[in-house]
């Protein structure tokens, strides 16, 4: 019985989160000049913009780099191997923006 109640509570909480996200997403044009979104495999609790913006000559865009810290709750060890001391699971996401 407690498992069913917990599952119901989780489902309700998930619906509330989804509804709040949809409201936020709908209002982003009023809150921000620019919003780019990318679905991640795991939640990211930290983000850091890296220095060194690249502006290719003759192009109308710039390249920015961002590091995201992932929280996997030990479910996925593909990002850091503590035995080898190696990082992995690097992904590259690109987005093109057009300014008017």
C-alpha cells in the first residue's frame, strides 16, 4: 500500500514539475533575450562557461564552450573512471542562432 502511495506521489510531483516547466518555457521570451535548451541524459547541478570565445573570421557567429557537471547517482560510471582516473562521456552540442 505504501508503495502505491509513494508511486502516486511521485507521479503527481512529476506532473507538477512538467507543468511548471511548460509555463516557464512559454514565458521565456519575456524573461530572456535568448534561450537555448538541450535535454540532458542526467541532471546537471553545475555549469561553467569556459574562457576563450572563438569568433571565426568571415563568419557571423561565435563559439562558446560550457562545462556541465552531471549527477548520475552512481548509475552511470561512463563519465569518470576512478580506477583509471580518466574522464569520458564527452558530448558536443551545437546550436545556431540568428540575430535580427
